[in-house]
C-alpha cells in the first residue's frame, strides 16, 4: 500500500487547569517538551501547523497560529489550523490530502499514525470521513485522528451555523462525520491531563529505557543521536521555566 501524504494540525493551546495552568506543550517529559514529541511524530507530513500561543517555539518549517480570542477550545483550534493550511497551499498541491489532527499531549502516538493513515486509505471504508484512535475502554481520541479536509470543512460549517465553533466540543464536531475507529496498542493513546498522568508515562519511559540499556551489549556502538532520546533516569522538574 502506498504511503499516504498528509497535512497536520497540532493543537497546543488550552488552559491546562489540571496541570496548574502552565503551558502544556512546554511540559517536559524525559527532557523534551510534549510539543517536541508531536513534532517528531509528524516529520513526514507535507505541511504542519501548530495552533497555540505565540510564546511557543516551533521549527522554521512549521506554521504557527492561534485562535482569536485565545482559549477558544479544540474545535476553534482545528478551524484556524485548517484555514492556515489552506492559505499556504501552493497551486500544485492536492487540495484533498488528509489532515491529521493531533493534541500535543499524546507522546506515544507516533507508532499509531501508520495504522491511522492505512485505515484512512483502506478502500473498504471509503468514502468515510476519516479514522480515529480508540482506547481499550472504548474512549474515542478525536484529537488523534485523520480527517478528510472536505468533511472537516463541512462539519465546521454545520457547527458554526448551529451553536458556533468557540468552546464547542469535539464530540459535537465529529457528530457530523462518518469516522472509523482504530484500536490503540499499548500506551499509544495515553494523554497527559494531570501530573499523575505525567508520572505514569515518565515511569513507563524510564522502565523502557532501563530495559533497553540492560539488553544492549556493552560493546555495542552508541546509537546516533535523535531529536528525542529517552534518558534512563527519568524526568527532572517537568514544569517549564515560563509560566503562562
């Protein structure tokens, strides 16, 4: 099956009340920002846009925008992110590339993306509007999903005409769409909403790193440095220096 080209909207706003109101995308997990995990997971995207406050640092090849006024909720973020992708489309670009919508607080999602994209292009499910991750307990991860852009625009327009986009729930947005579930494997869909969530994922990464270290022969060459290596000792203080 051919590799699917896609665009990405990374949602990196929100008030993060259960994380003491700090900037969630800047929270550190094993020495790297949560936003960095999302950026690394989506390096194959044609275009990426981060929707979040202007204080965020993003790579030069990544678009950056924010809903106005700020803190308008994920649906408002999807709306401005899609508009930003549309504004930066070149004449030679395909207008129908799928759009991956990804919350910035799902650090293990990278391994699920190939299955999401495969489900999207599966002839058996076309012309569905996309595919989303679903946890073992049946909880839908609407912000770890691949959408057809025309379906997303249609759903946003319907929601805007009804109750408005600002502060709308993603569940109301997806009620206008025909989406297919893709089961998560392991911790792929685990998000970080609280410091307890952060501690669990930190422990998981520490255990994985220690297991890898034990299984690696002493004489083995060191791996090439990557954007997000997992240190064996766990995270230091995960709170960003700047409080927003």
